[in-house]
C-alpha cells in the first residue's frame, strides 16, 4: 500500500490523485503553502517536479530529488510485479 504523505525537513508531499497508471503528488511547505506538483513525465519515463513557486535551498531540493527517485523506483518495481 502506498503512503499518502511523505515528509521532508521543510516540505511535504501529499498524494493528490492517481491517474490511469501513475500517481500525482502536491508539494507543500511546512506552512501549508502549495509549491508545485510531482507527476509522471512520460517523455523522460520518470517522475518530475513542476514548480508553481520556486524558492528553495539545498535541503528542500535534496528532499525533492530523493522523493522523485524513490517514487520512480516504486513505480518501476510495481510494473515488474504486474508483468
């Protein structure tokens, strides 16, 4: 079962929707402000971050990168199970 919220140091990722094959995540700061979305980017065949408002420092950027890597890995592993 997939978690619905992942916590970074200053931001969190909240499951927003599930499309036909992939999930969509809202990126929020600790004050609850919407910062953007993480969704599957088919051309790159991996999750990508689409910022709404882009003001970040290295810890937040690292959290975003780690989240994207983990969700892409989970998605690819799920495809192997269903193949």
